[in-house]
C-alpha cells in the first residue's frame, strides 16, 4: 500500500492506494501554517490513514506528497509554497526520519496530472489543466511526467492570449490566468461572497452584463489553454481540474461553446476534435493525492531515502 | 553514408552525411510538380549525390525525405502537399524500387527539427520554429521527434494570440501565422516585390507606418510562439528557421526587443531567460535535409522497406 497526500492551502487530502491503484482509505486534515506545521500535518495524516486501515505506518511502502510550490526536479525540496507559509523546505528530510518511509515530493498540479493519467485509459499524452487561484498544467506522456528543460513545462497560465486583455499578477496582459484564475477573477469581480466564480456564473445567468463579460472570459481562457496544449504537445486528453470544477456541467457548457466557436471559424481547429479530448474531473476527486501516491512507485526508493 | 532530401516547393536540397553526421556532399535540384515528377526529382537528386561522391547509389545506407505535407506517423504516405501538386502519395513505394534503398519520409519541419537537434549540443528539449509561407514547429526530446497523440504536435502557427488580430487563412483571428507567416504578411502588405518580408523591414526602417505595424506584428507572432513553446513543453532551445531567416540579425533585433518587453513586464517571464534559449539558423542551412538523412538512422530498415 502506498500513501499519497495533497497538501492544500487549507486542507490536506490523504489516500492509501493498493497495488492496483484503488483507494483503500482516505482522510482529511486541516493543513498547518509554516514548515514545521506542514511537516506535522503530513506525519499526522499518514498516521491517521494507518489507523483507518488498522495497520502500522511501517506497513506502507512509500509516501508521496503533492504540494503547491516549486519542487526542484528530482529532489524533495519545496520552495515558494506561499499559501503554506513555506519559503524553502526539504519535506522528505523533515518527515522521513519520523515516518521511516521513503518520501517523494512533487508540485501538486504535476502530481494531479499523474493521478488523472492513472484514472484514465493510461495511454498517450495527457494534459491536466488546473484552474484554482492560479492556472497551471501538468503533462504526462506514456505515464511519465514531462518536466521539460528547466522544470517549467505546463506553465500555460502565463501564456498571453490577448495583448489588450486584463492585467495578470505576473505583469503581462491577457494571460490565461488573468482570464480564468480564481484569484484574478475574484479581484475583477470585486463583490463579497465565498465563491466568487459561482456568484459570477449565477449573476451572468441572471443577465448581469459585467458577470457575463467575466464568465465568458473564464471560458475564453480555458478554451485557449486547451487549444494551446493540443497545438503544442498534441495532448490526446485534456483533463480540467481545480476549484473551478465545482461548477460542474455549467463549466463545460460555456467552455464547449467557445470550443465550438473556434471550430466553426476554422476547419483546421475543427479537425482537432477538441471537444472530444476534454474531460472535467468530478469536484473533490482526490486526483492529486492519488498521483502523489504513485510518485513513490516511480522513484528510486534508495535515492529518495537518501534525502531523508 | 546516408542521404537526406528537403523537397521544397521550388528547390530540392539533398545531402549525404557520414556516420559522424558531417555533410560529405550537397546538391540542389528544381522540384518537379505532381506525384511522378516529385518522385523523379528524388531519384535524380540521389543519383546526383552518388555522382558527386563517385559512388554507386547502392553504397548509400538509406534515404530520408522531408516534404511539406502531412505524413501519417510511422508511414511513408504524404497527403496534402499542396505546394508540390500532391494530394496523396506513398513516396517510398514510388522511389524505393528504383533506388533499391530503404526510404523514410517525414514532414519537412519535423525533419528540420531533427536536423537542428543534431547540429546543437544534442541534449534536452528543442523546438524548431519554422517561419515560411506558413508557421509550424517540430519538437525533439532527447533526440526523438515528438509526434503527440494525433500527429499534430507543434502546430503553434494556429495558436491565436490576439482575438482582435488579423484573419488567418485557417479562419481564426490573430493566429501566430496570421502575424508572422510569409503568405499572410505578403497579402496584408499587398505591394509588389519578390521578398515582401524584406521589403516590409526596409520600409519600416525608412519610417513607413504600415510597414512598422506589419514588422512589429511579425516580431510579436514570433515572440509569442517562443513563449508558447517554453510555457508548454519548456523547450531549452528554440531554433528559428525558414525563409524569414534571410533577414539575419535584423530579425533577432526585433524579436529580441519583444522578448525584452515581456521580460520587463513580467518577472516570471524574465525568469525563463527566453533570449538565452533562442537561436536563428544561418539562412540556407540544410537543416531539413540533414534531419531527413537522420530519419533513416532512427527507423527500422525492414519496416521501411516493407512499404517500398
């Protein structure tokens, strides 16, 4: 049995999967703030999974952690995990001595891409597009995570698709993230509410002109990111995940309309059959935790232990 | 010795390379029009290379052909090579019986990507961006051509980077190709001349307002394509090739200015060090022919012969 954790800004999602990849146990914990508290959350969640399964922690083969920060390729060092209060942390070094297990660490979106690949038919090229506060993608080819030359593969959130578009936090105009990232969209909406993107979709349905512009912008950014991933890596499957999936079918309705519009304008785009490539994850699917659990299976255990 | 051919709309460029990848002979032929004439051009060029080296054709190990059309992955069938008058042709079947050699066929931009990779330091992820009449890219990872799920990897020419941009031949607005493709640019310029892109750069230097808009658009499209290839596949090297390289340093001056502008706006984009990733091919470099020659080395000879 392997353990996978998705350490989010508020909650940590933990699963134990068996050799066939099936989830045998799942627990959630509130994520602590800062390096020590995050490490403690990881140790606590692994223990809770063991309790759930009535097994000792030592019965697990490995622990994989997906975390919202930069993870230097091939290492377990996390940097700039701003939502967790982490500037820099070797997460394996912090938890492996206590757990006594090999620990692998990966960026959460990349871990989710591995998880989405495992949940699919398991062939070809898959892009996982995450729409949360920010926007980023993970690309998996024949089961292996694509890292690229410098570890920035899949940063489609900062692809500008409109030089006259809204200002992005990155400083460019019209980035995919400026149109479709939860953070920018909430700021542009500017009205109080717990779930701004849902409020925008509700208000757009009610005919609010400003909401319609924002909603169509969200869909434009998502459809542009899908096109970009197909026109560059030719992803056979594009999985949409992240907070925005809480919109369910309402999301695919507007994204599908945008894809249809580009297919109507361009026979070439139509020939790519974009709509047939897109899947939306069910809200709350533990895809990042499952992918994190698979990290352990992909890594050289000795090498990972050496960091601990 | 392996032979590689770059079958262009007007000229066919042919090289013979030795085991170390060095060009031992190079000839050029005028390309015939239509399936039979193109096949005859291939046979003729291979014979001319043999003559040049005072060798029999049978001394060559293989023939690789790069051709401007769709080549079904893993086959030698060419489709929609409109500039050559070819609707559909199994090129290996057409020439292998006469040549008595294994023949591999690939899209010319993809062949050029392999050639650019071989001419570079031979590691990591390389994107070859071709700006000719149209715009397309080939992506090479660790020496292997990236085909993607459906063979459309690298079609960045039809990535829209401005919804209010010029109409593309594909039907969308603001595609990279609509900004930077030689065909669209010449049409938008609309003045007579043999080398419209050079005329535009000359006129822009002389202060012509319309030319400045077109020239800056060319640079915008190129810089956006570079950003797109780095933000998706994280290409460590982006090689610019195609007819536009006749502009030499004048090209990199305007593209560099655009890259610098995005780096100034965005610390994230600056961190990608785009300018350090870009190389411009010397005009007339036989990169597609060299890459085509390497196709033979990558393929299973038996399998290729079976198509012949």
